[in-house]
């Protein structure tokens, strides 16, 4: 990697940590210059203003997010042909990934940009919106594949179900950071996994229920009375 690329990446690393901790409004160019040990002209060589820095941060974050989802759910699909079992395995792998983060998930730049939307131009706002829509399309495709094989127990809108995945992930990050409980996000992902399993897997009738049914209605075809 060339020196210029290393400097740019170092600025982005420092800026991302600062923004996730304090927000865009609480992060100044001056502190980034001090933290990275570069000159002011060196900073503006890479980013002409804070808006351009935010754009680079957001695009990098989204690309990394997409890469992680691609790797996890592709691996799950390689291991499981069944679309439901593949999705459930993907959620399990995702929960393990976030559980391994030593200090919990650092935060989501997509959510941060949303909170500080008025600070940015329309291009950044649209990039953020497209990222959320991409999550909807990704998980929506998975649920549509599942519903070709499994009927949900209750009527569901596929896009709303897909958005629920994003809601659980983003909400889990907020809970984890607010409660200072690093494992909360992983636990929420596993709870989502349980919900999806209950929504699609066929109910298994317990032996006790079956016995009671036979006693009340008689064995099918036997003509017995209660």
C-alpha cells in the first residue's frame, strides 16, 4: 500500500472511531489532524471538507458491511442447501462474529448519519437511504426463497420482515452501547433466529397432545366415541 493510501486510511480509521463515539457534530478536523499526526494541508489533500470525509466514511462502512454479509450468508448457503436452515445458520454465524468483538459493536455509521442528517448534503443522505434499501433487498430475497419452501404460520409482508432484520441489528447495537452490555447484540441476533424458526418451521405435536386428541375424538377411522 502506498504512503498516501496509508495516510488516508489512518484518517478514516481515526475519524470513524471518533464519530461513533461522539457523533459528527462532536468531531472536529483539528482533533483528527492531531490524532493522526499529519499537517492541516495533508488532511485537506485527502478530503476537501468534512462533508467529503463523511462521504468516504459512509461508503467504506457500507462496503465493509456488505462484504461481511456476503461472506457469512454465502458460507451458510454452501453448508446448507435448505434456504431456511441456511438463513438460520447465517444468523448463528453473525451472532458469533459480533460476540467475539472484545468491547462490543462500536456502532453503526448509517444510523449516525441518520441522526445528524441535516449536517450533510443530499448525496450523502441518498447514499444512506440506498444502504438501508439494499439491506431490505438482501434479506427480502432470502425470505422469498424461504417462502417458496415454507409457509409462514402467520401472514407477513416480506419487505417488513426484511426490515425487521435491520431493526434488530441496529436496535441491538443501541441496546448494547446504552446498557454497556457487549453481548446484547449477539443475544438479539439469536432471538431473531428463534423468531424466524418459529415463524416458518412446522409445529410439532407433542405425544401428550396426541393422546388427549385420541381420547376426545377417537382414533381416526375407528368410529369410537368419547
